[in-house]
C-alpha cells in the first residue's frame, strides 16, 4: 500500500459513511458539486472515516477537513471532535449551511484559501 499502514474501520462505521454518501443533505450535494473531481484545484473525498469520526469532506494531501454545520450541531461535541482531529494532524474548517446557500463560490474560495494558508 505504498508505505501506508492499512486502516481497520469497524463495519458499522463503514456502513454509516456509505449511507451518509448516499443520503447526503442538500448543502452537502451543493458543495460536493464544486469540490468533486478536483473542481477547486484540490482533490477531496466525502464522508470519510477518521478515527471514530466521519468527516463531511477531506483533502487528505493538505490534511484539511471541511464540516458543514446545520442547526442541529452540538457545539461541545464538535469542539471535542475538532481537538481529536487536530491531534490526528487535521485542520477543521466549519462552514454553516446558510453560507452555502448565500455564497457557494465564496465558500469554495474560503476552502481554497485555507489549503493555501497551510498548517
């Protein structure tokens, strides 16, 4: 596997990630339409397992996670999750759903700027 250690992901987590890819939200579909196939100049994957978490969008090369946040997000849990993901070497960018509705191209520019800013 080209020097990478194989990951063991619990089957229930794999099934959950697949279900999330299949049944994504409208906001996820809108953003994915801009990120897929390196549409922003960087390769992203969606609904990817990282540790016990499933990240909305991941640019592995730049260790960047993009999370879309709707009204139902738990701020305390999200903060705990972000700390754990940072310990795993990832930066997390949180985008509110309303921003995708109001300025999708601006959201993509923000994501690209985060990548270019580096760690």
